[in-house]
C-alpha cells in the first residue's frame, strides 16, 4: 500500500503505522470528523511545521487503523475489472487450481 509505512520494534512486532498526509490529507480530515478527536495523535512535520504524516500507535489505534486500511483497499480496488463467479471458476479450472 503506497504512502503507508509500518513500524516494528526490535522483536519484529508491529507497533505503529505512519500515514503520509501529503497523499491522504483530505481523507484524514474525513476520519477526524468521524472519530473522538480527543485522541492525542503524533504527527511528523516538515520545516514549515506543516503536518506531513500521522502516526497511529498500536494497539491503541488498531481499530481505527483497521477501518482506514479497509477504506484504502476499497479505494485501490474500485477500478479493478469485475468478472462473474462463473468466469472466475472457469479461470481457476483452466489454471488447474481447482477442479469444479
């Protein structure tokens, strides 16, 4: 997923997610209107003190991240070609991945 970075601790556990606000500023503003804005988010700022990324801490922001992630997936997949279930099964059969 572009413009998203996952941060891990020394044990390899996911600890936070960094979302590029230069790409997702409008989306982030929508998120803020729908959530409890008393959450104290941390931001990465540029030399002009403009917020360029938001840090979502896990597990604190895990539920929020799951919702954001789902939205990103929907947005990425909206332009994908759609095929029927029958066409999909036929493709799987042709590739010998399933015998229906």
